[in-house]
């Protein structure tokens, strides 16, 4: 039998992650087992354990990959200058469109929103990982953008970056959820642009 190469191992790891995401988003994190994940790939449960020794580590890796993807989107903004609220807002509109268009991104959104009981003790390690990686999350990026806008004099210093970031993220979250649930009749991207535009004008008038 030929020796397993690093490339083979990486491909298997990626297949396991894809299988886990599909099952977590469909059955729920709590109700998915390693046996389920392995059976979907026609692997043994031991083969899955070889790559990930717990469901928590599988979930943490899925979160890490999502945050890494978002970080790359943020870095694509920085060559054009410092982060601003309008620039981050437009990036989040494009991100929303991508979540809708990419089945894996849609599955990850459903997983994070609907298929995890975040209050359970078993989620402690995952919550901690999210907190330690928060610098790459959209809320923190909005906060940095607002701080930059205040420092540059584009908006008054009375603007509350925490509050603005919370509202901005809630707008994104709600409209993406409505679009995924086919509850939104209007154009999601344009609706989100108008909403962010209203927030920005409100900030400038403060």
C-alpha cells in the first residue's frame, strides 16, 4: 500500500471539514456524530479522529477558515487607504451577496445562526476561540472604521463605535437571513446599501 502523502492527508482533512459543515448545517451540531461524518465520506470513524480528535476542534477549524476568508477581504481594502465606514459597508454588501451565492457560505451562515446552542457548556472552547479571533470579525472592522472616520474628522467624535458596529452587523445579519429564508422580496444588496447609507448620513449629522 502506498504511503499517505501530505497532499492526500490535506485532501482528506478538507473533505472531512466539508462533510462536517454539510451535516452540522443540516442536522445541527449537537445531533451530528463522528460516525455520521465518516459514513458520508465512506471513511472509518478512526480516520476522522486522526485529523480531529473532537467535534469542538472541527467546529473551531470551520470558524477559523471563515474568519481567515473574511480577513483576506479586509486586507483587499487596505491598499486603497485606511478603513472607512462606507468602504467596509460596501465590502459587507459584497460579502452578503457571496454568502447567498456560495452554498458553503450559506451552510456556514445557517450553522452559526440556527444549528448551535451557544449557551451550552460544550460550546465554551468554541466561544473562547471566537473571542480570541475577534480582531478579524466584521463587528471589530466596523468599529475600527468608525474610529478612523472620527480621527479624520469625517464624523463627529460623539459617534459610538460599539453601537454603530452592532447596528451595522445586525442589518447585514437580518437581511442575509431574510434572503436565505426567501422572505425578502426586494433586492438584498440595494436594500443593504440604502440601510448603510442611512446609517452613514446619520453619523455625519451627529
